[in-house]
């Protein structure tokens, strides 16, 4: 089977790339090792579409977050009916000195292209965020941030890609990448071999292993984890924005947000190596994070924890990697999306499309691009080559069955399961 592009990994990054490429007359294949898309890091995402603030000026991550946020708000929300809730992001300061730091962060955010950022004082907060602690002196408000349901986002990207000619094979773990004599790549997944001109490696935690299969060994993925919590009941304190405190080195720092399902999510706190975990330390971290959330919103202190989850992320250096393999032409690494990947994915996809175009892939627009609203919900369980009857995990868009093989720590899936 011959393809123009094989994408390895159907997390949010692979899904966004597949959809972007499906606008063009290309043969695109997405290979996913799990029985269902979005079962890597993407399954833990809270669903915050960040403004892009607090990224280093000039960083690739910063640029891609700001642009990803814009694409989602201005294009994908409408095209995929995502129900993006624009909430704004509020970074709070508890002291005069921190307010001065906020001004620098605002300036850096503006340099990254974040629109509408403003420093707000108590009057603004009392009106817009009345549950916020009286200890908060000022805040930086970035209005473009908001929330989506991460599963609906990822599955809608995929459904749109599939409706426009891309193919997806789940239960298809890539175990080999070989260059053939005619210059094509041969990709082995299970017993099946696929041929392709280009490979995009979007394998999350395993991106270093896939890259090494192709002969590029210049980065290593580390596994860090943190803890997050979904609180009991409805948000009585009406958390309106996505809130965090200016980083101070305090291990209990937490982001507090109302998810698209109307629950309060808190965390994750400080990141640490998973193998250092012990139950007493985990309990301490939980107390620290919940205390930090209570410092922002005193009424949260009274709420219990409904779901706890640990949330690993792939770490490899300070910035995202979106890189064409000059020594392995045709191979593109997209790696190290340890945080903000849900936000950045639409812009990552555009960057990958441009890289492919500049390296000889003909980009002829499809003149009959099918809108998602014209497509029936897709049953992802039928997409496994080796297991055509489908695994017990399946997913359909909006209102149907949701991933049934969600792991214990994948709280969004658990919440959706309860609702289904
Ligand atoms: C707790 C938590 C909350 C987060 N919340 C947010 C948020 O609110 N907003 C935000 O913007 N970002 C958030 N992030 C970050 C975001 O979730 C990640 O940046 C993003 O999901 C990374 O997506 P990915 O597609 O690169 O990786 P993944 O989702 O890990 O996708 C990689 C895929 O590759 C597959 N794969 C691996 N090896 C192979 C192989 N050999 N063959 C075939 N397939 C393979 C995996 O199964 C997986 O499906 C959060 C992260 C965490 C940990």
C-alpha cells in the first residue's frame, strides 16, 4: 500500500496534521498503536485552549500556541462545531512585586502576538470573578483562552480527515521504518507493511523510539508526572476564567478551571518523576495543590475530590520539536509537546504542511472538501486492519459511545462515560 504521507500517532497532534493534509489531494495514512485514537497523553488533557501567555518570547511553543488558539477560535470552532467556551485566562498576583512581574509577562505575551491582554485590578475582579480571594492584588487577563471537550476536538479532527480521504488504522503499532532502494519508506505495523514518501512522527511518549527507527537519535523523551483533581459537585463559586497564580516555585501551584463538562478541574501541580512516587508524598502533594486552589477561591476549600488522576507528559528539552530530518530526507519529527499540545496542534499541523510542501510534496487543494456537518458519526472500532471486528473500545462523535478502554487515570473519559 502506497501513501504520500504516513503519520505515526493519533493523538491531537497526528489528528490535526491528518486533517490539515486532507485539504489536499494526497494519500495520507494515520497509524495508531492503541485500539482508539487519543489514548496517549491527549487523553489526560483538561481541554484548556490557552492564550499562549507565559511562553518564552521567540520560542516555537509560544508561537504555535498563539497561532493554534487563533485557528481554533476563528476557524475550527465553527467548522467542527466544537462549542469552544471563551473564558479568558487570569494570572493572579498576591503582591506588588508580582504585579510588576505580570507587566513583563504581558509585554512578552504581546511580543508573541497575544491580543487584548490587560492588567486588571480589584474592581474588575470583583465584578467579573467575584469568588476570587480578597488576597489577590491584581491579575493579567488574556481574553482569548477558553475550553473545549478534548475528545470531541480530537475525534472531530479525525472524522473530518477521514471524510476527506485520509485513512486511519488503529491497533497498528509501528515497529519498523526502513528506506527502500526506490527512496520510499517502508513502515511495519503488526504484520502489515506500508510504503510512503514522507513520514510524520507524532508518537508522543514514543517519538524518540520511532525517530531512532529512522536513524535520528538526537533527542530522548523523559516521563514526568503531576497530579490533577476534579472536584465534587457543580462550581458553586462560579469560576469563570481559567485561573492560575504567578509561578513562585511553590509545589502546590495549580490551574483552576471549569471544564467544558461544567466541573472544576484543579492541577496539575509540580512535575516529578513517576518512579519517585510514594503514597505519603502523593497525599502531601494533593493537600498542597488543593490548598493552593483554596487560596485562589476560598469556597473551593469546602469541596471534596471526585476524581484524582496522575498525568504523565513527555519532556524533551525546553521547546517543541517540529523538524525535517535533513539527514533522513522525508522524515519529520513532531515531539516534546509536553504541555499546551491541545492548543498548539492546529498550528503545528500548518507548520508540518508547509515543511512537506517545501520538500517537494505537491500541494494541490481538493476542490470538494467535505464539511464535517455533512458526515455521519464515525465508528472508530472498524478501523483496525488486524482486528476488523473492532476492539471493545470504540468512539463516535457527539452523543454516542465514548472510549470504553479509558484507563483509570483518564478522567475526561470517565466523566464522559458517566454521562453517556
Ligand atoms: C494532565 C494533562 C493535562 C493537559 N491539559 C492540557 C490542556 O488543557 N490544554 C492543552 O493545550 N494541553 C494540555 N495538555 C498537554 C496535551 O495534552 C499534550 O501536549 C498533547 O496531548 C500531546 O499530544 P500528542 O498527539 O503529541 O501526543 P499523544 O496524545 O501521546 O499521541 C501520540 C500517539 O502516538 C501513539 N503511538 C505511540 N507509539 C506508537 C507506535 N509505535 N505506533 C503507532 N502509534 C504510536 C500513541 O498511542 C498516542 O496515541 C495536558 C497534558 C497533561 C499531561
